[in-house]
C-alpha cells in the first residue's frame, strides 16, 4: 500500500495575490538628514519617493 504525502507542495489559491504594479528595486545612498526624513515617513517610503520624482519630472 502506497502512503500519501501531505507535506508541502502547491496549494490552489495560496500565496499573495499580484498587485498589478510593475516595480524595480534600486539601492541609493542618502545623507543622514534624508535618511531621518525617510524613517519618519513610515511604510509608504516607495510611494513618497515616487511622488517626489514625478513632481520633479513635471517641474522640468
């Protein structure tokens, strides 16, 4: 008789759902002042930096 293995493997519907946003990872070096400001932002650091860059692009 063959034993069934119930450990591990793929489960339908498991895992984090795709957000639909295509993102890239980048490393940068910040001054101590900028690092402190970024720490104070909380969890939305990427969105904050995105807004700053997009505002700079619009300003030209």
